[in-house]
C-alpha cells in the first residue's frame, strides 16, 4: 500500500523558517494536502493541492511538491504554530485512495 | 459556516457494534463527498472511509473493510459510519470530515470517542 514518510519532529526558533518534508513514490504526480493539529483540537487544513491556502490561512504557510518529496514551509514561525502537521494524498487509482503521512511535531 | 457534529461514540466490548452519526450544516451537503478519519490515543491520523455525493461509491481502509460501512442521507444532511466486529484496535476519536477527494478534508468535526475494551 502507498506510504508517506515524515520526520517525527522539527525544532525551530520563533521568527525563523520551519520546513517539513513528506516523501512518497512519485509524489509529485499527486496532489498533497497539509493539516495542522494543535493539542486537544481537531485537525485543520492549511494547504491543499500542494500549495493553495484555504481562506483564513496566513501567507506564512506555503508548499511545494516535486519528484518524491512535498514540502510545507512555515515562515516567521510563531509560538502558535507549535502543533502536529500531517501530509495527505488522494489517488483515485488506489483501492484506498486517501493516505496520511506519519505526522511531524513542530516545536517552537 | 460549516458545522459537522458527530455523535454515537461509546464504550463497547470487543465484537460489538456501533453507529456513528455526523449532522452537517452550513454547506450544500448533497454535492460534497464525506469521510471519516480516526485517531487512536497518542497516534497519528488514519483515514477510515469516504462516500461520494450520491452514496453509490464508497471507499474503505484495509483495516476496516468488511467490518465498517459508510452511508449518507442527503435529505437529512447526515453521514453515518456503522462499525461491526469491533476490536481494541478500533479505539480512537472518530472525526467526520467534509471532502476526501482531490481537495482534501476541508472541514472537520470535533470528533466522537469510541472505546473498545472488555
């Protein structure tokens, strides 16, 4: 079955840039979505279709996807960005078309 | 404003059954795919199931296929997840989500807790 790999944790100082990777076979051919989950809360979609931001998500959140790696970049990191982040893909060709990555904890 | 309100979570014994409900409002339910995603205690997100707009097409994770069933009632803007043959590994918060196709899960409920224990 299709798998997405993320680093377990990333540590970043306030005001700096955080980068989270998501790796999967030929991931660049799929649309990648990213979710933020703060402790005790439901997940929140922060990027869809590789790099599009839903309404209300700050421009500090950006993304890219090429080859086997998708990347979520958070610029000018704030304490409030401390959370778990998950990548996710949808592939209609798969028998189970939705797959989540293992998640990355960002510590600020 | 999109609202997804889950209900039905409970404590069940292994082998038991349960039905989760998700009442949706604030968007055109009949034109949105709907999904369930779960999260075991201290673990990551796991996609469980997706149903298309008409209800005729459904998708399941391998871990639940044959035991869980997703349905929807567009007239009542509600999506259901029927859980059978429960095991301790099904213990999780179950989130109802809007979407599940090419644009991701764009709205989430607050979740309902299912605990399977003897």
